[in-house]
């Protein structure tokens, strides 16, 4: 089988298999009680009015697993990835069915990332956009020697790898707030990693194959998950997709910079939400409607419009990562790109917000500014009285 045929058959195989498996998983989820009931489970983040099953990630995982084993065969690295992915899926399914605390999920996410590191996957260096590389394997701890082969820990590289995978898991988990959003962004990200790995050639072709299988499995779920969704990813799906994006983005030459570009928008949103919650003295793991995709809805965009806008931003970032590979002006270009996209996004929000009126007819901008200064005035008055 030629390389081109392998890529096409892998993508189509994963895509079609997900399409076939999703209705079956949907039936199992409904019978097993794994669904969102907007009447019984009231949550300000839920914007649906009918019962919708979860566990969509199971269909994606099974498709990814089957096609990966068929086209990639068995290797130490792949076994490590699949064991870690299986653990993440099981944790996600348990959370969808019974519920887990944020710390419990974080613990198992770290365990899954450690399994990946133990299989030999890790970040050995970071490319410096200004030239050269930053080596992360300068501090190594030897653990054991087997048949003359040393096995140990690359302290900085392994810690960064674990942090990166866990961060990607939670980025996709936080992003899964609108129909088709996390699924589509994963598909875009996987296709970009595929393109970069394909251009590198040689040993990177295995990474390209893994990425194209992930893209096919994710995009095969999109017809059921795009607005109006007939089934949700659930934590099983969003955590699995985040785990896999985190892994494929650090195998071979498609390093962290690629995922930072493709997922730049969701990562910035995650950072903003965590900082905001900490400032408000809330747990960063407590869910709310403070994400940018929720803000876009509040500003007047419809679900599908908000999702397509974020798709567009991720595609622009992804194309930039493809064309800026090896460019000495990469850092400046990335900063300009990030600034342009942020200005575009906030400009759109302001434009849409100007069309939406507050309760008294004023624009939301004026309404929120007046409320902000009124609250500050009340706080000063209460402090003066207490003093």
C-alpha cells in the first residue's frame, strides 16, 4: 500500500467508522442514563431544551483505536498512547455516568500523561523563534539499565510533557461548550499536524498517519454533534480529544508551537477564565458561562455562528503554522497574527453587542459600565459606614 493510499484509507476508514458507531453509542447512552436532561439538571451553561445523550467520545475512541491498529501496527510508543487514551476514556465515561471531582480527574489525567512519557514520547527541546533551540534534556536521572540500554527521566522535558498533555486535555474540555466546537477544532488541529508532519517526511510519516486518523474520527462525529447536536462528546470525548491533540502535537517535528497556533484561541480563553476565577476567589475548576464562546452568544451570535467564527480563527492560526515553519521572522509574525485575531474578535463582539439592547434600551456596554461604577460606589459607601 502506497503512502498516499494509506493516508486516504485511514482518514476515510476512521470517518466512516465513527459515523457507523455513533448511533449505536447514542442508543446505549440513552438506555444507560448517560444523557443531559435540562429539566432535572438545571445548569446555566446548558442551552438545550431536550434530552441529549453523552458518551459520544466512545464512538470516536473505538474508531481511532481500530484504524490505528490496522494501519500503524504494534509499537512501544503506540501502546503507550493507546493505554493512556484508554485510561482517559474510562475516567471520562465514569465522570459522565457517576461524576468525579476536579481533583480526581486531574490525578488520572496526570497518570495518563506519565504513561505516555514512559513509552518514550516527550519534549526534548523547544525551538527558539529567534534562532537555535532550547534543550530540555540537560538534567537526566538514570533509573535502570536493561540489556545495556539506560532508562531514566529527563526532568525538564518530562515535566513539560506531562504539563502540556494535561493542559491540552483541559483546554478541549473547557472548549466543549457549544455544539460541534471541540470536535471541529480537534479536526482542524489534527489536519494541521498532518500537513506539517507530511511536509517533514521520513519518520514523521507515522505521526502524519496518527494525526489523519484522529482527524477522520473526530470529523466523522461532527454530523451528529454540530448544531443542533443529537449527541454530546461528554467528558469521555472532550478529554480523549484533548489528550490526543496534546500527544500528536509533540511527536516528531510538530512541536508545541503548532498546537499553540492552532489552539491559540481556546488556550487564550482557558488562561483568561482561570485568571478571572482566581481573581474572583473561585476555584478555576468551577464551571460557569464566562468562556468566550458563551460571551459570543450573549453578544447576539447564534450557536452555529459562534462556532464557525472560532473555526475560522483556528484555521487562520493553523495556516500560519504551516507557512511559517522555519521562518526567521516567525516570532514577529505570530505576535502580529495573535494581535490581529484578538482585535478582530473583540471588534466583532462590540459590533454585535451594539445591536443588542439592555433592559432599559441602552447598549449593553453602557449598561455594564454603569453597573460597574455603581457597584464600586456602593462598596465605598459600605466601607465608609463600617469605618
